[in-house]
């Protein structure tokens, strides 16, 4: 397959991978038993996904090429022979996947544009990541067009995890202790930057929660006290864990730097977006919701970038203030289109902020399903404290386990 330029892919994305001289695993001497086991995983995966072809590619020791380790095709497959060695620089879908995303190519045209390793009607590319370091990709190809599906993507990621387990246990057992130590150091550093779980402000009961089981945090909540009021932040960075940790640090620093200025929430988002755009690699994106409240007022002013979920719990039910009004994720463009919005919270009512992954952990096929489940769990909520509300929400998000998420709960007391 001829080399093609990268579609919609920043130069910094490519350079961050190509200029890294650290070999994550060595593919020299890859044992026959490991190849055989990978082949069995691919065969089972192809059946589960009804895929016509599946393959594992690993980065070579110089991080310049992707090497085909093993592939599997069904007896009726019309998929042609795959590339055995692919130049990373021109493997657009693989580069995107190696930043931590599942890439779904729904049509043959997208397969061609993104330089897939085979000719097929559609395909899925999944990253192989060990201890937050990309080591390769898994490909699935189909003889028919496909539609993006969350369950299908989740199954692909489970399959990729299985492949990583067999690869890293055989190829890089010595590095696992070092990575674990570095993860622990990073986690302690992040926890030293977190806000206190509870803050005192007249007229309000405010609590925050972040998943303590998460190895490295992609999210944070924070507050900045000011005269007669408080500013509250909740954020979720995209990407691999170490990359996301650095992104959240930039965002948190930017928010705190503007805390003492009399900025509105939308102004703060504009400023932090500028920090992220100018100071990072150009491929770091994040959600951020910024709120401002005065202790003597029932009105909360807020502005949101990305997919943070805001819920207003009243005696009549749960509403989503500002639904559909959020601006683009931070870091997407050099300027943000962020607007201030207002929500009036009466005595005994709550405002709940959830990062996208926290809301996704609640069982339900649609947003309304999830909201109705929250409603059944918390009822009118007026007798609950903010800490009680978080406990109720945690019962709905127990499947997070080691996945990161943050929640902030605010209750008006008088």
C-alpha cells in the first residue's frame, strides 16, 4: 500500500512518537508460544466481533515501523494480504490510536484515507498500551460497512488488554516494577494538588469526590475561595494517563492563576484554553466546568467546555441547566466560544457536577435512563447532605473500579 499523508493529524502528534527513542518492548525473539496465543485470541475475537480479519502490529525497537506479528482471517474472507511492515509516519489510523483512542473507520473510503493495512469495507484500530506506554495496535477489518457502537469499541479494548497481558508478561517483565513505582510517584504528586474534600461557606454544603482507586487521575475537582464567595472547577483530560495527568496540571494551574482576578467563568475558560493551546503539544484536549457563587445569593453562574454533566435536583425532579450549551473542549482551537449561564438553587436543592466518565459509569443506555436512575436513588434529596448525596451516587458508579472520575455536589442550606 502506498504511503499517504496524514489526514487531519497534527505534526506534534507524529513527532512525539517518532522522536521517542525508548523501546517499549523488544520484538526480537518473540516466542512461538506468544504468537500462538495471540493467534488464538484473534481467532476468538474475530468470531465475537463477526470480523473478517484481525491482526496485531507492534512498534519496532526504533519506534519507526509497525511490524505484523500475527493475523487471522475467516475461511470466507475476501480481505487481501496485509502489509507486513508499515511506516509509522504514514500509518494515520495507528498514530491516532496510539494517542489512546479507538479509531472506527466506517467505510472503504475512510479505510483508504486513513491508510489501513488491508483493503476492506470498514475497520477498527485499537491501541495496545502497557503501563501507559503505547506498544502497537490491533486491527479488525470487515467486508461490510459498520456503524460506531460503544459496546463494540469496549469489546475491542478488552481484546487489546488480553493481547497486552501476554506480550508484556513475556517481553518486558523487568520494566513492570519500574513503571509501578513511577505510577505511584505520579499518583502521590496528583493527590498533593487536590482540593480538600470539604469546604466551609455560609449557606452552602459542598463536597467533592475523586476515585481513590484510580492509578493516575485524568480528572480533578478544585475550588478557589474569594471574598464573599467561591469558584469551583471540575475537569476531565483526554488521552493516556501520564499525558492526561500533565494536561490536568496545566488546567488546574491556569484556573488557580486566574482565581484572584474578578473573571467570570467564561473568561476563566477562555484564559485556560489559551494556556493549553499555547503551552502544550496541540493534541491535548479536556473538559472543564467552572462555577462561581456568592454565599448570599442563590444564583450560580457557570460556563462549560466539553462534556461535563450538570444536574439540578429539585422537589419536582432533575433538570439539566445549560443542556446542549457547552462550548468546545479546551485545546481544540486557539479561541473558545464560551458563554456564561445561570442556575438558581433554592433551599434544600442540589447542583451535581459529574465528569463524563462518572456519568458514563451509571447504568443506562441513554442520558435520560441514567438521570431517571439517579432520581430513583436520591428521591427529592432535601433531607440528604452533600456527603450523603455523593454516597448515593457512588452506589451507581461502583463499576468504575480503577477507572478515574470526579464528582462535586453543592446543596443550598438556607
